[in-house]
C-alpha cells in the first residue's frame, strides 16, 4: 500500500505527535498560547507570526485556566476556546505507566504527582500503521471526497514527498511554500478558516512520532457553563476510537467540539487512549497463564471508571454517561457488555455503537496460542517466555507485533478481543444468546455503513482454494464446522460473494443483530450510505466542526461533509443529552428515528438511511437467517473445541462429536 494511502488514513486517525513535556515556568502565567507537544512545537516555532495556528486557540492567560485536583495529581486546562466556550483538558493520566514490570499488567492506579500537569506530556500508545492489511482501501469512501476526489488526490500526491522530507529534516520551509498559494485568494483551500500552522499542527501526528508505552491518558472537553457552575450536571459522551485494534489514538480527529457545539454546550466529552496490537491484545493459553490477555479492554474500563469517579469535578453527571465508539471502538464496547459473563458494570447507561467490528478469536489452544508463539519467536523470546518479553526494548516488541500483523490474512489484523475464560469467556454472540450480558442499559443506538466488508475483501482471493485457505486461518478447522461452512457456501454463485459473506457475517453486520436482540424495544438502528457507504465514512460527518483543523480541511475539499454533518449530528447529540434521538428534530426537517419494531424479524426495520436524501429502509445487511448461521458456527466451534463456559453452553444445530463442550474451558494442568 502506498505511503500516500497511509498518509490519508493517518490524517483521519491521528493528529498531534507526543514527546517529552515542555518546561513552562511561572513567567508564562500571562501567556495565552495553546499547549502543544514538543515535536509540534519545534515545527510551529519555524513559522512567521501570521502563519501560526489560529483555530481553537487558547484565549485565557495560563494563570487563569482552571485546575482540577484529583487524588493523585493536579491538572490544568490546556486551553479555553472562546469561539465555542469550551475548556480543553489534554492528557490527564488515568493509569500508571504500563512499563517495566507493569508491561503485562492491567492498568494500575497512578502514583501521586505534586506537579501541576498542563497537558503538554501525553504520548499516544504505540501502534502499527498496518494499512497494507486493507486490500481494497477506498480513499474516496473513507474521506467522503465524492466529486472532489481528483483535487484531494492531487494535493496528497504533491504532499507525499514533502511530508517524507519533513519527517526526515524537521524543516517546514518546503511545506510552507507549497501550502501558501493553496490558502491564498482563488486557491482551492482559500475558504479554510485556519492558517499554515493549523495544517502543520494537524499533519504533525501523521508522521507517527512520539508514541510510547507510557500512554494511558485521556482528554476532557468541558463547556464553560459547566466549569463556571452555571448549569446542572451535564451528560457525558465517552468516546473510544477505532483502528482495527492495532492503530489509532484519542487525538486530532476525535476532539469534543462537534458534539458540544451541536448540543448547545450541554454535554461533556471524554476520549481515552488504550494499548493496541500485541501490547493490548495478546491471547492464547500462555498469555492466559500470566493474565496478559485483553489488556486494551482493561485500559478502556479503567478510563470509564475514571469518568465515573471524577467527571463530577468537571460538572458532569456520572449517571448519564453515553459510551460511544466506531469500528474497533464499538466492538470493544460490545465486549464490555458481556465482560465476565455480564457481571461487570460497564459504567455507562446508554451507548452508541457505530459499525461494531472484530474478528471472533476463540480457539485458545489452537489459533490463538499459535499466534502468540509466532510473536514470541519474532521478538527473540522463543525460549524465554514472558520474562523475556517484559525485558526487551519497546522497539523490538513493536517490531514483532508489526511482523505478526503483516503475516495475517488480508483484511485481518491478528490482534483484538479474544476469548480467555475470564474477561471474555466466549464469543459475544454466544454470551448474548445464553443471556450472559449486562442488561441494565437504558437504551442503545447502533449503526453500520451500507458496504462494510468491501475494503477488506481481497481481489486476490478469487478461487475456492484461496478462499478455503483464507478461512482456515481465521476459523477452527474442526471437521463438523468446515462441513457446515462448505454447505453454506453453495448459496453463493461466486467466490467474491462467499468472501464478502464471511467478512460481513463474522466481523461486521451480524453484531447489529445480536445487539438489537439483546436490548429489544430500547434500540435505534441507522445506516450510513453516502457515496459507497464505505466502512468509516460516517466518522467525518460525526466529528465535523469548523473549529477542528482536520475535519474543517476535508470539509473545504468536499462540502458534502458539512451537509451530512447537518443530517447526522442532531440525532447523536440529542440522544446523548436526552436519551431520545428525536428530541432535537423539532423545527428541523428531519425524519423521525423510530425504534426497531421486531428484533427477530428477517429484516430489521425501520432504519433511517443517511444519504443525499434520507429515507426509511429495511436492514438487509443483518438478515436474520444469515446471522443465525454465523452465530451457529461460532457456538459450534466453541463447543466442539470444548471452550464453552460451564452453565453457559450456546445451542447450535451443528453436531458436536467431541464430547463435553466445557472440557477445555479451564486451563490444562
């Protein structure tokens, strides 16, 4: 996959690059600069005054910015944005550094720090830019560029060598020379509300610098009236980003401006980092033996616990938390709903799950352990186990993680939530079907795009032999399961259709079905179809704000982003603030979003389909009969291999000729 493709996707997922903290002294008390991280600061310091960033800048003297006192430290707001009356607290530590002996531990309580943190230190978690794993990457769809794709491609093609040289030299002169005429009168970016500095500040993160193991930080966006105690406690949106469980961060795209602005300043937004790849999602019996599985999920729960414990200090209401995420973020939330067999409070009262996605990983002795052993070898620890893995450098550890991801079948990423007999007892579909999930949700919103699997279906898998090889790397090879799968394939005429069905059924749209069945009569479902309806194409409209450099920039390239934001954001903001997505439609020409009538019907309805013209449709992606097969298959695989939790064995029509379905649930002596 080309570097330009990596840049385009990275531009969506990342913004700021984090390094060591800046040294702010008491002499800075009257300054109103916005805190930026050291690497970004080194780039911006080369610019003339008129080129400095101006979007969402701090408009309050440092000494006047509020300080929040937590049991383990004090945290000053990084900036106050007057345009939307929002205080931004960047990089609040919510857990101790997961380094050294803590590399394979769940998140720990931070140690007491007497120094006031100003948000200038807060690395992203180490991640893999594994864009080569997306075989049919659709830039037009992801960025919703539509008719402006030609202009966008021209700009990115031109930026490619410049960005590469910037990453090597750290000098911005060439980039400034290229961008200046684009922003000038008559230029294609002349309507961009920012400056060269805003673009550089947004681009700095895509170079992938500054990530570290010490990364468990979160951001809080607070309306001014909440900080000034001029409102009752406000509802909270807690966002968990996606990125295939191997890449992403809380920064850049995922600021809280869009939802706060759309709600009229009536919500607080929290977003957190979590460990990814091998750092956060090792699985298999060896990892289970030292409780090193699903650490990324533990990180997320620790962040949600932080919100529950401390959001009241910011003027938030911890009884009105909406957890939201897209793709891996939504898939993570789905796992929190079944955590410990549904016995763990997920710490949110309602949720928005956009395109919940994950590969079901449940062969604990087989595929999972095999992946771990290969990771051990790649890390040079084949005979050293976890003692060795805990001692190697972060660079060596990440190189091994990258290698395993690159070895994964196309369209997959090797790591993610996995059955471990503890936090994730078995697949979510099995836990839902056996009633072992958290039932005390007030309501839930769920969505998907109209063509989720397209980007992940490799055109190189074009024969039945290639398809069989692909699915055997993903699913257990038990004879009963393979026979059922081959019979299922006969209803599809082409290999491509069979491949799309595997991806759609195991990783994407059937999750919609399980969630609607788990929470009948209190769920809303919608579909996003603008353009091709590519996976991830609904994120820009959700986070579009003229105060956010990245979304504002893409909004200049394509005015449809703003138009779709006008259609989508009112429902989301209304749901977060009132529990009803329709409360904000009064006075707006918006369709009513009704709850699903029958979660067990062949097709879920009614859904709002977001497109040029919003319509009411049936959901053909989560067809009941198709999803029942995949739930049947996951349950059969779990039972045949003996991993079903005792007392929670999911029923299946596929025979189990191997004996007790729970015989291997507990670790072998």
